[in-house]
């Protein structure tokens, strides 16, 4: 892609804005620390922003985290080859947030800095944990960080592939540039910098999506309305595909389960909900994020219809799948919209990676290290984030040599959410029926049974693949219920506070 001077200026302006916002977040947190004195620890200030996250900061940050650079381009591509049936997952996610607000948040909000600390404290909110509970917390935290590194690496690779193509730079350099910028603004202001920069990044890629609608309509010999009407006539607005109603219904269930894992028990999102002032604000954020997510998905789903109508009506040869949208940007988008689209892809990529890095760092310090000494935290926080960023860079670049790695990595990060959701449901939601302690052995058991259920579905029974995580969660719940009954039968020691 040949970027003009104005296009370059747009991208540079975006980067300058990102770092100016991060510096502003840093100044805000310093003032906040002076006001609160010693009432808030440095760890809480860095990872929960001193409970100062506003409704709009949390809302836009969650929306920004949902849409990686790959989602920015793959959602329109899905509609291009299929229809609007993708919306079934969005409807499921919409329903899921109501469940999270009612059944999840009250169980975990205010019980610590991370989801694993809340899990260790349990429904009773233990303030002092047994040694086995602390070990269980460390075990789960380790598995979480491993899975999250893979997920963040895949999302970084997806964005870097596009940036390297657009800017004509090596893939390795693109990965380094994106990861470095993300690392530095996180270090400037912690979670406050993450949510504030995410606000800008969400605004940019949403505006980029709107402008894409406008530009495709402009470069076509048909109006935007005519392209949309043609898509409607050709069935692109159908919500059903494959098995019709059953496929749509399964998709809704899959959306509910996956969103419950990503927005109910994943540190990426829960950390932002923990950082607002109280649970009522957190519930409000979740409700409106469902609406916002629905609108943004519809924006890019409609864009897919427009792209399909454009290529079909103009009898233009179809580029490779991964370039259906990017090819249009390179060939037809004018200055400065071309620069805006590059900034939009950067924004979508960085807003996903920053949340992952910050979440992993919080889990590392709070659950693996359990640091109480603020001097140690202040000394090593930069090194910790740097190591995490380097791991993501190494994994991301390594994946680039593996054919189909984006798809494989996406599936691995997708499936890794299952055991955490399953264990959460057993320990926090179904606690009246399943009595389990937070121990390393039970953590391992939850992973084993969840992956066993998913594997049986995939390799043996062949039920709808969209329900793979649901089968893993169901298998874990059954095993944990049996384990609970056995421990009752043999009167095993119950969980207790030190």
C-alpha cells in the first residue's frame, strides 16, 4: 500500500494521541495516590486504577477488547461467503451479559484484584486462605497465563500481518512495533492508561468501519442503498444457514457459553469491572456493553453485505479470502481514509493486546507472586511486563512459520476458556449442590474433565461443534458433582478459613 503524506500524518497523529492519553493517565494516578495516601496499595493503583474507572472508560474499553484486528476484517468476510447467520453468536452474547450480571458479578465483585483471588475466597469471602487454597490459586493462574499468551500472540500476529502488508515492512518489524508501543503506554499508566487509550481506539475503529461503508458506496457505480438492497434480494440478510433453525439455536447457546467465559470469568474483562467504584456501575457497564457490541457487530456485518454486493455487481475478480477487505483498502480507498483504516487496524490490535498484557501481569503479581512489599513491586513491574510482552512477540513470530497457525491458535485460546468457566460454575454458582475446595488437584481435574468432554464431542460423538465448550463444561460439572458426593460419603475435611 502506498500511503500519502496525509495518510502517514493520520497514523502518526493516532500514535501521538495514544501516548498523550497514557501520560495523562499517569498524571491522574499520581494525583490519586497523593489524595488517597496509603489507603490504596501500588498494586491496586496500577491494576485497578484505584477504583477510579468511570462508566464510559469501562464500557468502551470492553468493546475495544472484544474486537481484534482480525475481527475487524474477518466479520465482513464471514458475511461475504455466508450470510447474517453470524448474528446468532452476538444474540447469545447479548443474553449472556444478563446472566453474568445476575449470577456471576455478585459472587466475585469486591473479593480481590483477580478472578482467581475471588475464586479462592469462594462464596463465603474468606479473608485468610489455607495453604492448599493458595496453591490452587497459583495453579489456575499459571494455566491462565499460558493460555492467554497464546491467545494474545495470535491476535498480535493477525494485526501485524495486515500492518506489514499495508506499510511494506517485515512481519517481524510489524510485530515489534505494535508490541513495543503497547508495552510502553501500559507502563506509563497501568489499567487507567489501558482503559483511556481503549476509548480512543474503540472510537477510531468504529469510525473506520463507518467510513468504509461510505467509501465503498462512493467508489461503486451503484449507491450504498442499492448495494444493500441487492444483498437483501440475494438472501445475504438471512439469519439461517446449514441446519436452519437448529443451527441458529445452537449458535445462540454457543454465544452464551463463550461470552460467559470471556466476560464473566476472564481477567481481561473482570479486571475492568473490578476497577469501577461499585457493583451497580459494573452491572450497568455489562448491560450497555452488550448493546454496544451488538451495534458494532452489525456495523461490520452490514459492511460484509456491501463488500459482497460491490464485488458481485462489478464482476471484480475475488482476491484471497484474507484480502477481501484489505485489497479494497489498498486499491480504492482515498487519502486520508486509507491512513484512517491503517490507524483503525492498529487500534483494534493494540486494544486487544494491551488488556491481555495487563491482565497477565495482574495475575502474575497477585496470584503467582502474592507480593506484599510495595518496593519489590515498584522495582520489578517494568521487567514483568517486558517479559510478558517478549513472550507474546516470540510466540507470535513463531506462529507465523506454521501453516494455519492463526486458526489453530484461535481455537486453542477459545477452548482454554472452558475449564475456568466450568470450575467457576461448580464453585461459585452451584455451591449448594457441589461442595469443592480450591486445591491444585481439583484445578487439574477441572482441566482434565473439561478437555475430555470437548475431545469426546469433537472426536467421538460429533455433536454440533459450536457446542464443544458447553460439553466440556457439562462434563466437568458432572465429575465435580460425583466428587462432591464421594467426599460427603467419606466425610472428607471441609473447606475452612485459616
